[in-house]
C-alpha cells in the first residue's frame, strides 16, 4: 500500500503504478494530459515538492512523503490570474498543452517572481506546443508574474466587434483543464478498445487466429473483417482504405488494422492483442513512387499504383523557355512530416437502448466522420450521431477516420460504450502525413527579371491509401508557379501509391512543397539577372486586375505588393536576409461544391450559433461570435456557440482549406443580418425561439475549365516573410507580412501566424519522418519539433486591404502562414554562404544534427 499526497488530499494506492495513469484513471484529475507517454511533450507536467516533473515518467512508489500538485490544486487566486493572462495574451489555441505549461510556469514563478524572457523560455522548454509558436504563452507567463506581484488583474471592457481582440471563449476551461477532450470522458460500464495492426508494410495475411484472445478473462469481443456489417472500404474521395484487413488480403502499410478488441480495461485489451496469432507471407514493400511506377511493379491497389495525375497548362512554356534570357532548372525533395498534434486520436462510442449510437470524438468534421461510420455499420443516417468534444490540434491530421469507426464497430457488437484512444506511437504509425515530394522546376525570365515561363514536374508519395492525395496534389500544382504574373506555365503532378504510411491533408496542403521549389528558383534567377530577391518578386507580383498563373483574375483585395513593401526596409537592412512569398486559397474551390451553413437561434435571452464547423485551435467560435456581434449590434456576451453535433448543427463543411472564417463566417453574417432586421421592430425577448438559417456557397470553376479566366477559388491570401540570421548562423528574427483581408480578431491572427512560422521552421530545419523499409522509426521526442528556447523573435505585420463584404473581408490565414517559411530560410542561408540547399530539412545549417565543416 502506498500513500500519496495529491493537491493536499491523501490517496491510498494498493499497488505501484504509473503516476499519469493514476491521476487520470483513478483520481480523475484530467488536467494532466497524456500527449506522448514518453516524457517528451510536457502535457502531463505536475509539481512534485515544488519542482516540475513529467507524470508519465514517475511511479507512485517513488512519491511517498512527497507532495504532488496539478492545475486542479492551484489556489483560486492563481486560477483566476492564469485564466485571465493566458486568455488576454492569446496564448490558448487547441489548449491540450496549456495545463502543462501552467505547471511549468508555476514552478518558475514560485521561486522567481520576476523572471526574464530567457528564464521563461528555459522554464517552458520541457513543454511542446504545436499551435501557438510559444510567443504568446511566454507573454502570458510574464503577465501572470506581474499580476501575482501586484496582486491585481486588469479589467478589460470592449464590445468585441470585428477587429477587436476578444478573449477566446474556451480559454479558461483549457487553461484550467476543465474542458473535456474525448479521452477525459468516462461513462458507466465503459469498455476499452485496442487494435492489432500489421507487422509488415506489405504482407499477405494468410490466417488470423483470435481464439485465445476471445477466451481471455475481461475480453468482451474480438472482431475481424468478417464482422464488419456494412461497407468495409472507406475514404474521402476514393474508397480504398479497409476498416479491417481480411484473411487472404495484402496489408499496405504498418498501420493497417487486422483485429479489434474490447475489454474491461486498457491493460486487458492490450494483453489480448498479444494472444492473437497472424500468419503472414511477408512480401517486398514498394517504398518510392519511382519504384511503384516501374514496369512490372506489384499493384498496391487493383486499379494500379497511380492515384492521380494533375496537369495545368497556359500558353507555351517550352517556347518561352527556349527564348528566355535566363533559365534555372533545379530538383527538390521534401520529406513526409508528422502533424504532431498534442492530443492523440480518441473516440467514445455509446449505444442507446433504442438502437442508436452516439460517437464522441475530436475531429475536423463531424459529418465526414458520420458518413464513414454509417457506411461501415451499414445503417441509416439517423442511427448514428457524432458529437465533437474539444479538439487538441489537427492541422489536417484529423480529417481521416482513425479511431471513430473502430470504436463504433466495437460498441455496435457489444451494445456497450467503448472508448478507443491511440498511444502516441500508434498515432505516429497510423494517421496520414504530409506528402513527400520530388520536384523538378524550370523557371525562365527576360533580361530584366520579368518571369516568362515555369515548367514543373511533381512526384508525390501518397502512401498506402488515397486519403486527400488528389486534392493535395491539385493544390501543389495550381500554386506551383507562385503568386506572380506568368503567361506560360506547364505543371504536371503525379500522386503514386506506395507501402509507406498514407499521406493526406497537412497545413499548407501541398503548397508548402511546391512553394519551396519555386521560391528557391527565383533566388537563383535574381542572381543571374543582377537584382535582389526582393526586386524580382516585386517586379512579378500579382496585382488587382492581373491574371494569376491558373488564369483567374486577381480581385481588388489582392495585396501581395503591399506585403512586399511592408518588409522592404528590413530586407534591405540585412545583406543576407532571406525572403519568400506565397499565396493560398480559401475554400475547396476548383468546382467542388463548398457550402457554409449556420443556424442562429434566440434561446433564453441568448443568441446561439449552430454550425458543425470544427474549432481545433484556430478560434473559430470566437470569430463567429464577433461576426454575429458586428452584424446584429448586440454585445458579444449575449452570443454563444453550440458544439459540433450532427443532430443539432447544420453541416458547415470540413475545417480544411482555410475556409471556415470565410464560408461559415459569411453564413453567420447573413443569418445575423436577418436577425438584425427583426430586432429593428422587436425586442430580443419577443424573438424567443425564432431561428435564422443561412448558407453561403462558394461558386468556382473546375480544373481545366475552358473559360479564359476561370474562378478557381473565391479568395486568396498572400504573404511575404523575411528571415534574418545572427552571427552564429541561427535565426535571429522573422518578419511576416500577411494579406489577411480583414483581421476579425488581430490577436488570434497573430497567434496563427506565429504558430505557422514555428511549424515551418521545424519543416525547414529540424523535422523529419525517417522510414526503415516503410516502418516509421521516430518517436515524438525525436521528430525534431521546435521548443520555446529555439524560437526567434517574430514580428507580424497584418495587411488589411479587402473591400469585399464576404465575411467582412476576412481571408483564411491558417494554412498560408506555414508556407513561405522554409524557402525564406533557405534563401537566407544561400545568401550567407552561397550553398544551394534543395532538400528539406536543410543540410549543413546551425540546426543540423551533423553539420558539414
């Protein structure tokens, strides 16, 4: 028996166990999050006798006579101050890491009430945040320190209309750990799910023997492919991903699911997996797109190894290249990348006595999940309800089904609630990554630097399954020539199946890869012409009324040149400053149906906004409240949002393609204006129960439209980023000028920019996803994620120029912020030492593991 003091309460524990598991499963202290389980992320940070420790690395037996504090154990005064400071600073996005940050901050401030910026960074370096870029978290800690010293919390009064810095409505619950993520949930009689996955990237499954597992005490069901009652093959666009691999089928990657188990505890479920015997015929995996396209290569899917091909042509690129004064041809490679969202995938499926099933999950679209779950169960739509709890980060990595359909299958067969949560290592092996690409770019210009042609070939590794590989490749190609005026383009992209982990949506959606190539070529062209990298970009920058490389006419809100002018002086101040520009669409575009839907209801004196649009850290709920406040004239305190729920909220589409602020923001604006019209002749109390429903549909033209100037997307954002190196070849500062149209909430926009920049720095310099014969070898702690003490100063410049009334002029910013960073960093190093670096992560830098001397 062990006795442990947690938050001044004595717990008696019969047997030694991991502290994190005890805190969450036994003591129900769910502010302590399980982000990685390997001591790398800091989401489970606790205080032990005043010092910060990772709970996942501690055992109960080592904690006798010691005092453990979690966020639940803070004084009320501390809770008030931390909640205010983190909300006011804009330090909270997905929120999963924040309670751990609070504990690390408390450990610092209890011993050092007035820390320096460097000391704050050092105190937080054991905590990883994938959303914020750390800057606003560090600011929040400084604000907490000041408030504690002065024993006062400044009061902020504002209407919180469009353009004001409204505190995020979910900030306090995320800071204090009271907000609910799916793995925090417990229900009566709940079972725990586990999944047996393939040992090999490619193997013939000859036999699956589950007999011993079925007899194991505590096991309630064991399911194989034959137990799938509905459609077994699922997918966003191409239904090629089996919910379970059957006997007689080949596995396609190591994340393939073979068997599902539900048991009375996580431990029993995991033990049961080890009793399952699978007989494999191991086969040689296909590990590269080039290998997959070779004559006679084994077919990963029945239709072949080519998923799709994208072609974009305008003018005559070959002729223009032949006539050009200067021509640059370079080859580029970019690696797969892990999303590394802090919250591992989790779902809880709860059956009802009436024969329906409610699935709780953290997702980028409850309706996408619903579509997949009803398909795999083979039931009518009204038999399944999907509700989203808090989403601990996504970045595109939570668009595909991961645990939702498996939890649903287990609950359907057992008629009991089943929770299925992936371990971090299982998550790393399972969900889709950013596409690895090989690219060849030829860029041509005249004697003055005026771009005349771009010809490019992009080869994308889409891995084992299609996921969103088709649209990702489209975006990589349609944006490949950049935000410039170029009359002749010839872009070809091919997405190819391999036995590597699938690739799908990831922040930037293919444009991170092609932008790296195009922008790097521009620097070499500028050198040949004899002008600066800034000058060649300004000379060719798209302007209102001019034609983009996809044929679309740029609208009046186009402000790429304004972003270039905003950074000109600082670029000229540093002779080796790096620079890159980018553009990124808002909305699905290219003729794909794309609708935002919002219903507003007057309920008990409040305005409730109903939409399924997922808020996964970008602050969408707060943005919609500000838009409705602006349209109605009502104070934001009267306005709330309803969680995404397929029974209650209309389908606002997936949180992808930087579309939610534009599409559901516009739908919310229109619904709110209808409410305002009624408020002109009625008091709010007289409208009790009345509803206002509006849709906004983005009408666009398909790829290869025969129109002279097709509309590919309803809106584009533009950006220019500058990278400045210090004397030690480390990044000293980044200046990011972004054409955001209209900043609904400037603090939130800055947080998106800072977070996206830090993510792009990892992509440029330190992040990799190594594979050994198709098997991921990285752990969370070895992915190369940036930490607080590595982040340079970041200056955000918000360029607001958009006369459009669409969503009050806002443009999506979530994706573009991560796109120009890598080529800007590459440019800085090239201008400093003259070395061409055409692969990511960049080689031979101060950040390289093995720097070349």
